[in-house]
C-alpha cells in the first residue's frame, strides 16, 4: 500500500473540527487529500441557518464519498444551532414529562423533529442520545442530559428519541460508553474515576448500552473515565479490556466505536495526543474525534501513517476499521431537506402541533 492510499485509509477514521464560519483552504486540502471520515460543527462554526446550510454544501462537495457531517444536538445545555431552530429542553425534563403523560412516543416525535431540522441544513449524524444514567446528583457534566435516574427508564426514553432521529435519516450516536452518569468530575477538565464494582456497573451503567445494542444502534461514543473494576490502568477510551473484551466480545457490539474528543483534559493531561490516538485504535476504537487545531490533527494523522508503514498487524487492524466506516457511508443521508417558511420545524402539520404542544407543557412545568 503506497503512502497516498495509507493517508486515505487513516483519513477515513478521522472526524475533525475547525475554527470559523467556513474551512480555510488548508482545511479543505486536508479534507480532500486525506479523504477524511467527516467533520463536527460547533457554535463557533454557525452564524445562521443559511450560512450553515452553505457550509455543509461545501463540505459535501469536497468529499469523494458521503462524509459524516455531525453535531452535538441533544437539547438543553448541548445545543449548537441558532434561531429559528427549535430549542428543545433538557433530555431529563422531556423524558419526565413524557413519562408523566404516559406516552414515551412523544420522545420519538421529538427525535423526528430534531432530525428534520438537522437534515434541512445537511447534518447526517447527531451525537445523541446520552445513554448515561443520572445516578449522581452532583455530576457536573451529565445531570439533566440523561433521560432518567433509573437504568431501565433512561434506556427506554433515550431509545425512543434515537428511533425518531433514525427514522428521518440522521444516525444517532449513543454516549458515553460504558457510562458517565455516576462521576463527580467532568472529563473535559480532569480524568474521572469510578470505584463501583463490576456488579453495580452491570446493574446500572451498562443497562442502556445493552438495550441500545439489542435495538441495533450503529454508533457508540466512549467515555474518558477510569473504571477501576474494569481496567485500573486506562480509561474506557484507551482500554482494550473495555472496548474489546466488554463491548465487542461480551456485548457483541458490531457497530462503530467513536472516541469522545481527544483534546479533553481527561486524556491530554495524561497521554500525548498522538499516543492517545494510537492507544484508542489499538484498544479497539474505530473513529477518532479531533475537534480542534488542524496542526495537531495533521500530526496525529502523520503519526498513524508512520505506524502503519512499519507495523503490518496495525495496518490490518486499520483496514478492518475502515471497512466498518465504509459499510456505514452508504447508510448516511446526503444533501438537504427542503426549506420551508418562517418556522424551521419541518414536520407534518399533525407532528408539528404535537411537538409544540409538548414543548408548551415542558415550559409550564
């Protein structure tokens, strides 16, 4: 395999972020030369509905095959898009209201509405739903992003929203495996540690992920959390015991494994970026999320090329990962939904009325 083919092999495993309202020429060159797997957009990339639609059009045009065009779009605190996109409430509030009304299918309708709006401007992957269980009240990063404080109820509610996303052509990515809900620290700032026994993890944290795998979820994101009972040395993102032994073998998961952003302090305070990327891939992960700094992204990519050139077994493992990505690409929606009038909520009249009524109920609680 020549160097250019290796670049495209490794590029297919990278999802990158960039600064500004449009990629620089250098970023476009990176996207094209390496045939990157996709991009993730943040508030820093979004000014208006029209602007992000044009941005995503350019991203599609730069790719040789359908790229992942992704965003964190949970609702509540995690919401990147400006008005007139619908601002949904926190997942926990939505789920509690749906449970109070005895109708979890409302969450599927929310997922459909989210997906219709995302498709209007070209997104085809949403890093949602959160599959963590809200089991630690002082958790600074999960909290009301979870769908419940009990594992079974969190699983059922989260998967209703996921079904809505998928029904309209947006692939959902469950997070943060094997569960970030019981930590007291934020992995953006430090490396959280959980001392729970494996039996307690199985009874709580694992439940939503097992249910999601049974339902056929095709994308899961890892947690930058150290689970002492599972692997005392490495957080889930870098742990072969967790990604291979637990997720692939014991839970029989066959979909894509994505890292959370490798620039988070829970990783970079302990491992260099290149080392972390290598460890994630060797541990069993498939796609790296690198949300900042093109120069660092290129260093990681070059490091992986160097490794693949001298390590045949590593290269073969990368080919397996790239094959999983290639299998997903035809399932990704491309292009855009149709723009409507003043309101972005692009659904049937009946669905729109149902969603608006639901949101009004949420505001009244």
